[in-house]
């Protein structure tokens, strides 16, 4: 029983310290065309969270329709429901759902 106690307590501590990602509504668009990000060339999906912009990992701009269409990410800023974490200055998404509402 004592061994079980020493196994369970550290496991619970580790789990409680892990970063939990919550679902949030963010602005999503082309980082270069709409958010004026210059870290990369070309068109790449980015999100704006608390007035900071981050390129997105685990989904791409082309996964969400034609980026150069009238309502595409290169021509408008959209709202998205996302879940993920900021890691090394990038947003590692685990969930990305584009919402109908355009910001501009």
C-alpha cells in the first residue's frame, strides 16, 4: 500500500502541473497578408490572441478553403474557435473550427 501511495502522489502532481489548453475564440487570417507578419514569406495561417500574432502549427491555410477567394484568409480576417498552446512563439493547435463571422 505504501508503494502505491508513492506512485500515485507524484503522478497526480505531474498531471496537475501540465498546461491545460482551453477553447477560445480568436482572429484567424493570413499572417503575411492581414497581420503584416514578416517572419516568413508566402501565405501562412496565423491567429491573433490578446493582440499578439502567432503562426499556426498542425493545420495550414489551405486546409480551410481557398486563401485567395473573396472570403479567404488572404482577403479577410475570420473568427475561429481554437484549442492549443503557444510553444516557442507559435500556436500549436489541437482543435480549429472556422466560424461564420468575418471581422473585416
